[in-house]
């Protein structure tokens, strides 16, 4: 049993303790979306959740964000109950759907959190412009969401989640709708942003290279019931020193194989299936 005070080290950014989530299914059947999930994320740490569709990744993220409540166990964010952390807006969120306000421009959407927190107009404009530039939408600042592609809308949502330099980012497949070039650029930017802000990140993805490139640890989950199968530390050094060259690195490919084998073991009970990509895997390959 651990106290929430974190007297020895820093208080964890996220502390998920023995969490279960059961949904009521059809005709009285219930779905165990998560079962006995425990996970601690340190301040500044980048942790990815990966696993087959339906293994409870989004559910876990929603619980951390207090958008849903666990059936059992508990969750603390920076030592506070998840509910309090949400009220205090201790984190930024970027989910699969961009969730933009259609009547606001790109700039208006990105500046919204700042506006809600009383940042003055000049401050909003300056930060907004910086973020718009960061996600490569400078020419679209005055456009409305329905004038943008899905990928562009998603970049707006990511910029918005970063507006207040949160110390925790919760991201659910935020780059899923992006083309591969943009996706890698956004990954590089995210690494840079994490270095600058020392934000902790919980990042849901189904891309193995994305998880390995970004993370200090990759959490491999298994479905029905959703559990943590394994946590893979990625020994690629500090996330803050990662660069584009890492994608060609031998250690990078080793970590890819480790995660891939764990995922295949999940799906087939045997990691040596015929469809297993060989070691000469081209970059950007997703195995699922
Ligand atoms: N609101 C809900 N009501 C009923 N079942 C749900 C609900 N949300 C998720 N589930 C179920 O919980 C399981 C995990 O879903 P989810 O967390 O979305 O998985 P993932 O994000 O890993 O694909 C799935 O079987 C899904 O159908
Ligand atoms: Mg999901």
C-alpha cells in the first residue's frame, strides 16, 4: 500500500492502481474492458499504450482524464484524484477526433484554452501564432475547420492541447489520420515539445515504430479482459536527445522486434507466425 504523498521522489504524473472497468453489454452480458491495470508514469516520462483494437487503451486514457470512472481501483494524477486534476486542468488532451468548434477559426480554436483562462489578447495571439507555426498551419490561421482536411484538423487539436504547456498530455492516436510524412514530422515535434516542456505523456497508438520512437516505456496490452501484458523499457536514451537518426538505429529496430513479438504472442499465442515481418522491416510499417 502506498501513500499518495510521494515523499521519497517526485509525485507521479499518473498513478493507476488496480483499475478495472466493466461495461454493461447487450442482454445483460458485461464487457471487462480493463482488469487489474496498474501503471505509474513519472513526471516527464513518455509512455505509450499499444495493443490490438478493443484491448482497452482508449478506456484507460479516458479514465485517467476523468471522462469515465473506474469500476474498481483508483487513479491519481499528480497526487490528486483524477476528478480534481481535471477540474484543475493539469493536462492537455488530444483524441482521435479533433473536436474543434466549427464556428471558430484555426487561431480561435487554438487560443480557446488561453481565452478561458484569462490570458490577455496579446498573449493569446503570440502563443497562438507560435503553435500554428509549430503544426505547420500558418497559412490557414483564418480558416474554419470545415475548410481543412482531417489531418489538418487533427494538427489544430494537437496545437490546442499544447496551448497551456501542460505537464501531462493524454493523446489517443492523435496522428492516426495523418499521412506518413506529416506523422513523422509531428512525432519529431512532439519529442521536441516534450524536451522543452518536460511534460509527461500517455500516448495511445497502434503503430509500433511510433511507440518505440517516442517512448521511454511501451505498455503492451492484451484484450478480453484488457490487461497489461508487458511493459517494455525502450533503451534509446533520453527522449529529449532523440533525433531523426534514431529511426535508422539498430537499437531502435531491436525494440521494434521486442514489442512486435509481444503483440504477436497476444494475437496468435505464437510469435513465429508466417506474417511476421523480417528484420529488414522498412520504416513506418505497422504490424497489427
Ligand atoms: N461506453 C462503452 N460501453 C460499452 N462498451 C464499451 C464502451 N467503451 C468501450 N467499450 C468496450 O470496451 C472494450 C475496450 O474498448 P476501447 O478502450 O475503446 O479499446 P481500444 O481503444 O483499445 O481499441 C471494447 O470491447 C469496447 O467495445
Ligand atoms: Mg481506442
